[in-house]
């Protein structure tokens, strides 16, 4: 028999086996969480997914949950969404959208929905005004509120230091990402017009670039009074650059999220306030909602979204914490709306992390 | 080939393209110092110098490796992934040796830190060996072999990170490993004690290796003509083994430094695309992608030139500089390499703008440079409002200059 025939036979056997395998995996059982990039923030969320799977007995319902880490680029999310569409076992997808206005990502999300795959956004939403039908629900921080909380904290610290005007720069991975944009807008609104936004500097999730951005901001804007970290890794980047340049006393440093390194930097006095989201709870609530959607559990959906159908009724807000350093700080719990914000000193926050075996949030 | 002693130019301490690059660096620095509204280079010379030195050292370390491979007639596309891989190997080794200490972000001690760094550098040697085996024994083209590891190593690093953190922390593993050891903080905070001396030592080693050793001459010979080198008795496989190991080891050293710089090993996005920066620096510095040509001073000037231009863009365009950075760096890379070849173009009698291709290229270049000038000057505080006029003026000057070059070439044609 000729080698060509042998090859053709092998090919046919392989195709037949593939077809059988495809037939076997028809049942959609997998819930996938797609991140926007790599960050310890998502490790805490992954722990939440595992906790949610236990708490809401996901396995008993015939589903599993896993996390897919994107490479920090929109193309990465588009490719992953296309893969999910072609994999027969994906039942539901939760995604932290990397670019709120990216039509290609939205298109792939709609394709998944058209195939009957449930899809929600978590942490990073789509632009709701432009693409209202891209997803039915969003779980995460109300980022505008988060930005306002950070702005309120920043303003209080600046005023306690006798600063009533000056410039600030905001740092994020992408400035056109929905959560980054909302946080920055919220900060700008709350800190007030007396302080001028000098720049919004994106780093494309390159941590070396994040540090270079802080160095350039300090060199370029001589009237800066505050440095604002919008994404989790921006906090250690700012803290370490102000240490390296011996300029800590010149700037108020306020940041989002609490990476393990950022927590250490706050303990060393290099960060004045952190507004901390709850990625652990985002993970838990993601499992809760997607299981309810997959099993048509309308009671749970109603409980999570009591105002569904009304403006912003499709948003489930996970809590925010303001973490202040131990010792003297101008930040007080009464500065914030206690319904949405929990105020904590650093040592209390560390105790909370230890309770759930987390190193960051 | 360009072993230093065989060329009459070697009587000069620097070659033509190296002198041109040095002059270009000085010009960029002077322009930045003068045009920057904050005059950062004049008011804060130490801080500015230190920031550029840090980035030069970090890029320079693995650009030297990329340069040696290019001179040897190969290419290493895997440097960025090697950086991520070696950083992950370093952090994973420390995590396995001292899990509790790493999780609680306490000092791991000199022995564990040493083991982590040694494992990272060993991983570089092993990956370099793998490259050499794929290229010399399996006979894969260097482009394909290192393209495979460019993709594969990052994925391997991600899997390793997940596996090690799952083993040590439980659960399904993490995507990053925090490194908060004082030895690594020391590396980050004292660039004059570690980054810069390591870069200088590596540059001196490479300079001596290429210029004063038999192996160095064999590297040039291999890059110049592999067949001739083999027939003359050079064990080319061994030379390639050294070149690819040197490249991977320099990238692994850079990987450890990036972990120190960022306090984290992050395999997903650490070092993404950095291999192209290293190759660009080597090419700007005069290394020929055909092999056999290139010098260590050239590579160093190439690195300094790239970093100075990037810093200059950030200083001159104060807000949103990242938008223009790639565009401007791309242009200066093309200009630098073209300028370095001007003498060869003249000597060969070749036209820079031949025929219809040249006729269309001239207005295209003038228009592009004019638009870029207008867009960038719109952000320079001193020049606000004049952007369109400056752009038009620059476009016109470029158009007339290039047209006169074309006319001169046409009229001087025999």
C-alpha cells in the first residue's frame, strides 16, 4: 500500500474519532470566566469562583467553572470568545471587557448569545448606551461611584495638607476601558475643579511602562499634587517611583485595589488611601447568577436584580472598601456613604484578607 | 565581515555609523533640553540621566545577546518570552524553596534568592541549547526555531506559575508570583550598583569576546559566510551553540531584573514584544541582518539612541505621548539605518529615488512627515496654534529637499 493511501486512511480515522469526540461533548457544562489580563486581582476572583461553586453546589447541577486569563489585549479576548463559540461544552461566559466600545468584542458576545450561551459582564462592562443588548447583566463595582469615593478621599487628604489647588495625573492600563474611564471620571468629579487633571496615562498593562509613566508625569508636570492609580498594579508602580525619586512628601497617592505589594507599600507609608473592590465576591456572585440563568432560577435572578427593566436595574454592585493607613489619617468613615462603602484601617483590612486566605483584593 | 583589525576604519576608535549615532544622540538630547517646556534635562539632570540609564541597562543587556546572534548570522525572536520565562523560573524556585516566606512577603534570605537567580540563568542556558539543537541538528531555520519558543516559552511560563502556586498555595494556582524580597528591592532601588554595572560588565565581556578572541572571529566568520567558515575548519555548530546560549542567558538576566523592577513575576505580560526592541537596537547600531557585521559600541549606541528618543517623545509631548511614541521611534529607526548606509548607497552609484517609484515616494514621505509634525507640534506648549503651518512648512522643505536629491541623481547619471 502506498504511503499516500496510508496517510489518507489515517486521516479518515482521525476525522471519524474527532467527529465522535465532538458528538460526545455536545452537552454544555462549562462556565468560563474570561479576564481582561493578568493580575492578582483575578486570583482573588478565582478563589471567589471556587467558593461560589461550593456554596451554590455547581457540580450537583452538572456544571463546572474555570478562569481563562486574557493576554491584556483586545485581540486576545476576541480570539478566546471565538474559541468558546466553537467549543461545544461552554454553557456560559462571564467576561471583564477590556474595551467598552470595542465592536468586535461586542459582536463575539452577541454571537455567543445567538448560540444559546449565557453571557454576563463582570468588573469591566460594555458601553451600555451604545450596546444595550450585548449582555443582560453586569456584576461588579459601580466604577463611577468608586471613582467618586477615591476622589473624596483624595480631596480630604489634600486639604488636610493645606493643598487647595494643583494638578494630578491618573494612571491605568487602558484609558478607554469602561471601568478605568468611569473611575477617572468619578475621581475628577469628586476631587473638584480646583484641582486640574493634567493627563490620563495608559500603559497597556506593561508594568515597566507603568513605572516610566509615573516618572514622566513627575518630570513633565511641575505643579502636581496627587498621583492616582486606577488599576491594581499602578499602586505599587506609583509608590515605588515616589520612593525612588525621594518625592513622597510632594504627592498625595491614592489608588484602586489592594495588591499584596500595594498593601506593604501602604504599611511603609507610601500610599495614602486605597479604594478596594471585592473581586472575591464578584467570583461568588458570578457563579450564583450564571447557575440561576442556566437552570432558569428566576427567584435568584429577581433577588439579585430586583429593579430589572428599570434604568441601571441590570447592575449588581459588589461592595467597596476605603482602606486608610494605621495611625493618623484625615479619612473618617463619615466622609463616605456607609450604605456602599465600608471604612477600614490597614490592620483591619489585613485581618479580613487573612480570614478568607487572600493576599490581595 | 567586520573583525576590527581587518578594516582601515578600525584605526579610528569609532566607525562612521557609530559616530553618526553618537551625533544623533547628542542632537536629540540638545533638542529635548531646549524644547521641553520644563527643561527637565537641565533642571533635573541626575534624575533624567538615571531614568534613561535604567532603561538603557535593562534593554542593553539582552540587546547585546540579540546583537551577537545577528552577527553570527542568526536571529533570536524569543527574548521577550525568555524574559517572562526566566522571571517565572526565578520566582517559582523561590516559591518552592520558601513558600511561607514568599506568601507572607517576608525576606527569603540570600541562599533562596541566589538559587532563584541561578535557576533563571540556568534556564537561559537550557533554552539557548534547545535553540542551537533545533537549528543545528534538526536543521530548523533560526526564525522558525525561535518563533516556536517565542510562543511556547510564555505559555510554559504561565503553566509553571499556575502549577507552582497551586502546589504551594492550594486552589487552582495564580497568574503571578509577588517577589518582595529586600535583595530584589535593592536591585530595583540602586541601579548604579546592579543594573548598570551588570550591563557595563556584559558589554565589556562581549567587546573583548568579539574583538580579541578566536571565538569572536569565528562568530564574524560564521555570520559572513557559513559555508566558507565550515570549510575553513570552524566548528560552526559550537559557535551557534554559544551565540544562542549567550542570547538566552542575557535575556534571562534581564528577566530577573524585570522581576526586581516590577516586584512580580508576571508571565502573561512581562516582556511582551521586547525582542523587537532588542533587534531594532542592534540593527540601528549597525548590525546587519545578513550576519557578519556589527560591533558592541554600535549596539550600545543603538540602545541609547532608542531610549533617548522614547524619553524625548515623553518629555516633549507631555500628554498622550504614547500615541506618538511608536510612530516616531519607527521613523528614527528607518532614518538611522538609512543614514548609516548613505555611504554605501553613494559608493554603489545606486539612486535613492529611482524612476516612478521615487517620484511617488517623495510626496508620500513629505506628506507623512508634514502630518506627523503638525500632530506632534499641536501638543508642544510653546508651539500651540502653529501646528498646521509648521506641518505645511516641514512638508514643503522635505518635498523640495528630496526633489533636489532626485534631480541631482538624475542629472549626474552617466
